[in-house]
C-alpha cells in the first residue's frame, strides 16, 4: 500500500535551513520552560500516600466525589485549605480480585496526619514504657516507630503494652510487628508456595485449610516467642478516612484495603533515577548507531533523538501536566520509536549510496527520504491514531502517557526526515571538505618534491 509514490521527488534537503530554524526555536522554548517553569511533578516524584478503598459494585460513587471526601478530610485535619495534589483512579486488583467489590486508588501528597511534636511525645511515652529501649521514628513518610530493646521481651505481651499506650495517646489503630513475626510470615509463605508447586492445582478448600493451620501455628509460636526489635505504624490517615467514608456512604462502603506512603526524599530519588534511565538509553543508542553505521551517521541520529526527548518533556513543562513515572516510560518508548524511524531512513540512504556511487549526496538523501516516505507516514499515522484513542478515551495516568506518545510520534517522524538526514549531509560535507584539503596538500607536497 502506497499513499505516497516511492518515486516522488519532494525537495526536503533544499528546505533544511527552514526546518533547522524551526527546530532550534522549539528546542529553545522547551529548554527555557524547563528552567523557568520546571516540571509539575506528580505524586510519584514529590512523595505522598496511596490508599485503596473498596465499595460495593452497585455503589453510585463518582471519582470526583471520593476526591472531594479526601480533600475535605485533609483540610479539616491539617487546618489548611491547600491540601496539594489529590487524584482518584479506578483500581483493578487483578485476577485475584473479587467481583463483589469496586476498588478505587486515592493519591495525595500528604504522608502523615501526625505532627513532629506529637511524634516526639509518643517517643517519650515509649521510652517511659520501655526504659532500656532505644526508640526512633521515621523522619518522613509513614508514621513508623522503631524500638530496639536491651533484652528480648515476650512478643505478645510487648504488643499489648504498645497498643495500650497508643490507645491512651489517642491512636487506637496501630500496627505492631517484630522481627520474630516477620520470620514466621516468611517461613509460612515459603511453605505454602512449596506445597502449591508440589500439588499443582490444589482445591480451594484444602488450600484454605492449610493457611488456617499455618496461621494457628504462627499464633502458638508467637505466644512463646521473645524479641528485641519491634516496629509500630500509626494508621491515622487510613483509620480517619475509613470512618469518614463509612459515615458518608454507609453500607455501600466496604473498607480501606491498604494505605502506603512514599517519603519526599525517596520520591526525589525515583525522579533522579528516571532521568538517569533516559540518559542511559541515549548512551546505549549512541553506541548502537556507531557500531551499525559509521561516525557520519551517529551525530544526526543522536541530535534527532535528543531533539525529540527535549520537545516531549518541554511540552509537559509548558502545559504543566503532571510529570510522573509513566511519563518516564513514555519518553523511553519515544526514544526507541524515534531511533527506529531514523534507522529506516539511514538504511535507505546507505543502500542508495551503494547503488549510485559518485552521485551527488543531496540527490541521494532526497531520493532515500522520498522512497521511505510512504512507509514513514503510514506507520506514524496508524501509531498516532492508536495513542490518540487512548488519550481521548483513557483516564488518569494512562491519558498522560498517551499525550506524551502523541507528541513523540509527531516529533519523532519530523526529526527523522528534517533533522537526522540533513545533519548527516552537513557532516558528510565536512568530511569531504577535509578529505579534499588533505588530498590537495598531498598533491602540492608531491609536486614540490
């Protein structure tokens, strides 16, 4: 199928200076925006909490309503109207999920409802309860306390003392754990996995019975266990959201199934790692292009690739769209798509050079680009339609991913034709000029001798 004939003769190279100027202006605008506006980082990169809530399948609940409930709760508890980012997404628990519930993922920048002053008070309470223990709490992220006892203490007895202390302090919902319990959990998990692999598809009733037996054995072991390392997690945000949701939705609300927090420092590290991943991808592509072609081709491909990446991230900066982990994935995908398109054009240029040795390089590049134009346009157009459909009908983070891909497909196609190929011509002319100068110098030297 050819919508554009392979023997067409559009003069792409003759207009290269116009496109170079346009690309330079776009890249400059993107770079200025990155320095002036920066990124509007999503919760993945600024830190926050992810909460999964479960509703009955027939519950008439809109995502905007859930977001407003969380917004009002945070504003009430913190006493501030600025509650930061709040996002609500449909959440699929996978093949193991129940069809008797509808799950939502709530994301907020808030990581804690417990102030540092209250944490200091709770630390002093624990130190008074266990004088020989060393007590610390997480500087940021989850409201978690770490106790290191001088001597090993009975696990269940220590659990009860800690829970009672936090109950008196006004935190009835805490999760207490110990190294001894974690070791038992790991051992039970391995046992279940081993039995399941040996028996294959075991019936559900037998599997449930095994889990109950192992749970009972764990309780008996904990009754005798002693440990000197304990962890206490306050589930304040989870418990207050659960109470608020139950009051608002009544029987339609099932439970807050999970709540996890990511500290700002960890989120910042993830952002830096994402940028490093993009850099590594570019370096890998540089090595590949250099090995597959030669040094004349590589700069054009790399400049086109960097051009595409800068324009995509620049669009997110200019529009101030949330920049999150899926966008990093989109940028890496765009890098692969862009370089693939460029390689197709470069392959045809190399084939045409071999087919017509001695022909003017401008004519060769124009012919190669025209020969691949139909393939390039068809591939890009069908890809664009796919990601456009996801952008229009998708939601949440997948919509932002599709937005990045829409931009990437367009600029990737553009750069393969109007950036990579003309840069190859420019570098070829530089090499030919140097070769001519060198040859001329040798002729003069020979004549003098």
